[in-house]
């Protein structure tokens, strides 16, 4: 299977609502041409802290303003914008690491209790194909685990209604799928919807985007970065997407000094 990553939700800035707020206070705001909705939301949230509109507005552009927020460590302002992604064809090993991120992330993942995994596919880890013996062992393990899954499901299904298994249909299915899924490997493909705010994403990119031995994580972090960087470059001026010698992506973080 190949990984599929889509951006399915993005922030909107209601400029009319904000301009009426400014008008009420007899303030004006010099907008930076070309700034995107998330970039303007962050700038506005930052300016509200100091009411730096009208005569109090410095000549800084939106990009310069946000750069300064990041440099000063005033990153809570970046929490006002979030994006929603759909990730498919990723491994459960990867999502187990992803869902450890508690602050500023929300997740909705395919359930192995509601969804039958008899036809599940598996995500082949990078480097496995470098050894024929390793690849063969992995493929055999995948086939075996899928066979075992089906045998467990079929065998328990036959016990439907017997003592201890006389559950309502929905709970019976949950029970037998729970038993069967226990033999599925970390490589099992999954689908997950992820919402994360810009600050949380920056933290994620910083700690997850450059681990040499974790190719799946780097590839997904790199793809997510590419998406949000295109949407709001001013929020990620200290990150760049580069390639390792093998062509896989790596995120470089260079903390802002000026
Ligand atoms: C190279 C690497 C190796 C790892 N190895 C292991 C491992 O062997 N075993 C393992 O269990 N995990 C491991 N992890 C996972 C790691 O410990 C974190 O659980 C995961 O990376 C999420 O990071 P986080 O807590 O910084 O992120 P988030 O949960 O998103 O939190 C973001 C930030 O918010 C703050 N924060 C969040 N919650 C709290 C809190 N309760 N109290 C105070 N501050 C808080 C912290 O500043 C935190 O950095 C590893 C991660 C990496 C990158």
C-alpha cells in the first residue's frame, strides 16, 4: 500500500467581522499583501495582545511580525490556526507514535473493533527489501497473521449464542474482533483523521521530522510540512524540507536568531 495524505480542513479568516471590530474602536490595520488566512489570524491574535493597530502598528510585514513572535517564544498565538489531515495507508506503528502527541492534536482513527480486518493490508517498512531473507520472513509473518485473524474470527463466530457468548450482536462482534485483532502486527494499514494547530505541528516537526532511522515518520512529517508550509509559510520560517542521501525527506530546524 502507498501512503495517502490529504489536507481536508483549513482555517478561514472572516475579514469583515474583524474590520467591524476595528471600526467600532476607530482603529485601522495595514494588511500585508499576499498574507494568507492563517497568517492573518495569527497576526491579528498577536496584535490584539498589544492593540497594536493604527498609529501603534509597526512597519513590520505579516511575515516579519510572526517571525518575531516565534523568536520571542510567544507561540501560544500560533494555536489559533489548525489544519485537518486525512492519512491513509499508514501503519499502526506510526499512528501509535503519532497519538502520543497530547497537546493541540485531535485524532479519529479506524476502529479494529468495528471494522473487520480480514482484508487488511500491511505497510512494508523501509529497508526491509534490502535483505531477501528479511523480506521473506516479513511476508510470511503477514500472511500467517492474516490467516490466524480469519481462523480466530471464524472459530469464535461459531460460538455465537453459546454460554458466555450470548451477547447482543454488536457486542458479540466487538468481542470476537477484539480477540482476532490481537494477532495483527504493527504493520497493519490504518486510516486516521488528524487535526493539529500550528504550534503543535511545529513541535511535532521539530522532534519527529529528522530521526534518521524512522523513515515512515520522516516521510509523513515531511508531507505534512509541505502542505502547511504552502498554506502559511510565515508560521514555519525556521524549518526546511531537505533530502537525505537516499532521497527520503528530512526536516531541518534552524532556530531563529534574528
Ligand atoms: C526519538 C524519540 C524516542 C522516543 N522514545 C519513546 C520511548 O521509548 N517510549 C515512550 O513511551 N515514548 C517515546 N517517545 C515518545 C515521547 O516520549 C513523547 O511521548 C512523544 O514524542 C510526544 O511528545 P511530547 O510529549 O513532547 O508532545 P505533546 O504530548 O504534544 O506535548 C507537547 C508539549 O506540551 C508540554 N506538555 C504536554 N503534556 C504535558 C504534561 N502533562 N506536563 C507538562 N508538560 C506537558 C510539553 O512541553 C510537551 O513537549 C519518543 C519520542 C521521540 C521523538
